[in-house]
C-alpha cells in the first residue's frame, strides 16, 4: 500500500494534468522549456550493485569503458548556454560515483551557476565525499535509493548488508547539512513497508521520492510488478513528462529521457541542437504512442 499523503499528492497532481498545458520542449523555446538534463557520468549499465529492478540490468560484471570526459561536460555546458537555458542537472547512473572525476564535474556545474542533484545508491558516500558535497552551494539534494525499512527486504533487492551502509551515508550527509531524498520504487517486493519508509525518512530528516517501476532490464528478467493499489505505476505523478522538460545525455548522445537511453531507436543526436530540432521532437511524440515505458510515464510520470 502507499501512504495517504502520497495518494493525496498524486491525486492532486494528476488532477492538475487536466488543466496544465505546458509548452512542449523544442529548439525554439529551449531557453524557457529546457529545465532538466540527466547526465550519465558512466554508462547506464555500469554499477557496483545488481539490483533486482534496475532499468538497465546494471551489474559489477558489466564492462562498458565509457566515462564522461572533462571536455564533454564543458561542451555540454556550452551547448546549454548557447540556447540560453538554465536547466537543473541530474547526475545519475548506473552508479555515478564510480567515475573518478565525478566531484570535479559537480564542481564545474556548481561554479557555472547551474543547480544540480546527485542520484546514487549511497554505498560509496563517505565522510570525505560528503564533505565535498556540503561545500557546493548549488547542490539541491542527494537522492539515495532505499527500498524498505526492513533490512532483509531491502537487502534482497539491493544486496546483502547494504542497508546499514546506505543509512550511514544518509546520516553523514544530513549531519553536514546536505539535503537527502530517499528514492523508493513501489513494487511487489516492498509494498508492505511503504508507510514505514516515510516514517524512517522523516526520522532521518529526509524526503521521499516514489519512482515508477518500468518493465525493462532486470525488472523484466525478474518478473517484478508494481505494488498493488499504486496509482499509475507507483510513482508520484507530475504535471509534466520527463521528455517535456528535459533530455538525457549518455555515452556522447542525447535521448528523450533517462529511461530510454538504452532502448533501440531512441537516440536523438550527438548535439543538443539535434536533440531539440523539430524532427527529433516528432520522434519523441511517436515514441509516446508506441513505447511501453512511455505509457508508464503517461499514467504517472516521475
């Protein structure tokens, strides 16, 4: 089950979808409409964990040599400035902290005046890295994955012994004043603890973000299903789809959103200009009609 608070929030936001008609993202209105860019410092399937529901079936066994370069991050910022946009950057993965220069990249984005957040499994956040994060004024939050307050349930999803490490990372960040959000994917494996995880987050001084379960990657391989009774697919509904407010950058190319970066036929181009051109935006519209992952977002986007 989901909590009453989460249900009310989703119902209110979903009702707002009927009234909200935001301008669709495109080249001509990028200065106003481009509000998010998802950045993958490492390839999406590169991770130190093998989570049961991972979109990309990421694993320590994956061998993808891609690493975001300093020139790439500088070039990305230049392209954003060229279109006059001021997006929020979301550094995600795979596990972004596996990149040896990640914190240098965050410093570069911070120094450029853009807001940003870090999305991580939390297992590689220690006092030194938490200190570095606490010194970045434009960091809005660190989003850390945690699926259940029950150690056995959480470890069954992420791996044995990981819950304790993750909670220690949360405590370390909060002690240094870094905002933290716990990312939860409501599914049949953890639905019994969804109410309790909000209480845990509150006790830690953290927020909760519900993430949709997509029938992709490891979730498909493991036959996972959304938690029973969750609206849409268990996510917090939003008045905008991810592809209406941003693009994802992975392995030198742009994609409609972070969900589709490994899906065939979804690449929009190697430059931001290409990703925002009319032909690419038409491709995004077509994907909404035919791709199963897009249908999940249309029911309740993240």
